[in-house]
C-alpha cells in the first residue's frame, strides 16, 4: 500500500468534518470569496464600512437601533475604561462585580419593569445558563423546532427531556404539552422574533395554550425584539400584550443595545438564587467595565427611542415592498421585523448573489443549513434605524442588479 493510500485511510477526530471541508474547497475553487471570512478594515458608522478598500453599506449586522456610534454610549465606555481599567479578571461571584455591573442590571430592571436582572458575558451564555439551570434531569423543555442553537445547547447541558413543536404552531404546542405527565415540571421556551426569517411568534395564542397545562413556566427570548417592538421597546411580548404571563425574558446586548453581553430578567421571588447555581454565570469572567458602561447608557437611551423605532419600521416596510416588487421570494409575506430574508434556490445561487452584492458595495449575511431549515439558502437582511431613505433605495437597486445578473429574478 502506498503512503498516499495509507494517508487516505487514516482517520482522526477531524475526519467527521471531511464532507464539509470538501464542500467548502469546491465552492472556493469556483472563484468566490469565502462568505465567512469577511474582514471589515474600517467601520465608518452603524451602516457603512470599508471592506477590501471599498465603501460598503452594511445590511448584515444586528445593529438594529444604530447605538454602536452613539456619542453618549461611546463616551461612557471611554470613561469606564479610564476609571476601571480594561477588564475584571474575575467571575461575578468573586471579584468580578464592579459598580458598572450593578448599574447595567439596574438599567435592565428599569427598562423591563422587573424586580430581578442577571447579566451574562454573552447572549448565548444567558440561554445556556438559564435553561440548563432551571430544567434538569426529569424535567421537560418544550421548544419551537426552529429555536436558536443556544436554546438547544442549554437543554443539552441541563439534561432535560426535549420536546419540539412545529414552528409557530399553537396547535402542535398544545398537543405536545398534553402528552406530558401532568405532575412533571416544564419550561416552555419561545422566541419573540426568529432570526433566520424574521417572523414573529403568535405569543398570546401560545401563552393561552400553555396555561391550559399544569406546572409550566415560560421563557421568551427577545434577542431580536428588544429595542424595536412595544411602546417601551421591550420586545414582541410587550407588543402583543403578554408581559404578565412571561416568567423569564432572555436577551442580548449584541443587537439593539450595540455592544456585547446577555441577560435574563424576571419577577420571580427566588430569582436571585440563580447567581449561585448557574454554572455559565459562576464560572466565567465578567464583562469588562467599558462594556457594561456602554450597555447601561444604551439601554437607558432605548427607553426614549420612539422616533428610531418608527424609522426602523419605515425602513423594513420599504425594503420588503421593494424586494417583493422586484420578484424576490421573501421569508414572510409582510414585513414582520427588522429582518428580511431573501430565499434563493440553492447554495450556488445564494453565493453568487452574495458575492455580486458585495462587489456592488452591499454586505448581507448568507445563511445555509444547519443554521437554516434543510434545503433552505437565504440572504438575511438586517435593517438599522440609521439607514437613510437614500440608502434603502440604493439597497433595492443593488438587489435588482445582482438578481438579474445571477438569474435570481428576471
């Protein structure tokens, strides 16, 4: 046997990735740029960046409210950096709680009108920590089949039984809850806005179905709803009038707040004990002082961001209508959020559209399985309150040019 043949037969822990490696290499061999290796050489504003020397409109960030360059937010971060240094080098339960961590939790409690708030180092960790701590062996987590990876990972870490229901199906949710033991403890996890297609959960109907069954608590992930939905910007659950029915709200600072971090808020009287039993909170370093300072300032400003919310809705409605008029297939028949998904026929068409748009000066996110449902390839557009009317019209024109060049539209 030749050395080459022996090498071919050699397997190690990376062998399971070979199909993906081969697929990626074949794709890059066609001459396309790697969609997952984009470097922003300079960020000019919430909506503009320099990529490969070209000024580019950003339509692929989650900077919904455009807070990343807000002067007061940036100034708060600089001040905290000067006064408290670059980091905490410790866990929240040891030396990692500074004045700023308490301030951002106070800002969250004021924003959401709750008695409790816990801040995590990322939104992923917030879901991982809260779900795995609340629901353990012998308990059930009932979740939407299209739930975010952090929700699924929180279930796995907690070793709870996972029960999936069809995406946004109230009937299937009700049916599956009815099959579970009445005396079992259940955590039902919902998302206000789903990140791939930008569709919104029918929360009042879901809550009504859940409350028919005993021993259920409800967690709503508002990562993509915070800042944008509801009179106070709390999320889709506020917009739909079910605030009093949700036991836990999980969110992130890396979307509308404009920085990084995660959180959970609740009115449960025993909520504070989670600080001592939640492993992703106890055993990780706390956020740097500059980060929590920017977050606290941003959250307080979002309480009074009605004009920004109105402009973001205007942008979403205009882009949705423009892309619909051009003949693109979209993830929802009407604009439901700041996310608009353009559905393509296959990976090659999606990559071709993505690259053509980038060459025209527009950055969007390309998504494929397993991040999307099987066989679904899409370009995910994430609008910002800072996109001007002129930029939205430019975006529509770029989609028309790219769509015709790649055969996505006639």
